[in-house]
């Protein structure tokens, strides 16, 4: 299992467009991917799950990967977050 924490710095937080980018990236990996925000954990491959968290700017999130390609999965999600949403926390 690998996990990494990020700080959301995008003005609009995790809204539909970046959430879709995250879900699409997560779908490229075999590993189970989850996103944690305020003690809620959802499947990162589910757009409804990610959107249900309502993650605003200034939030800290954790991404957890568990599976055969977990290292690559965390790196892939990190690239999307750094490009569109935030930075390492």
C-alpha cells in the first residue's frame, strides 16, 4: 500500500473537470485507488464518489493505492493533481 497527501490550491477546489481528470487517470491502473477527505474515503475511480466529497481550496486530501501497480498509480495521480489542483502536502 502506498499513500500520499496533497494540498488543494486550485481556487475552485475539486470541481467536475479536475475530478473527471482524476477519475480517468485512476481508471488506467489496476490498483485500488481511494481518496480520503475529512475521514471520508471514496473510490477514486468513481466520479460520483469524488464529487460527493465537495473538496474546497485549502483542503488536505490523501490518496491511497493498493495493488500491483500502486507506485505508478500514485505517480500518475500526483501528476494530475500538480498540473490541475494542488501540490504535495
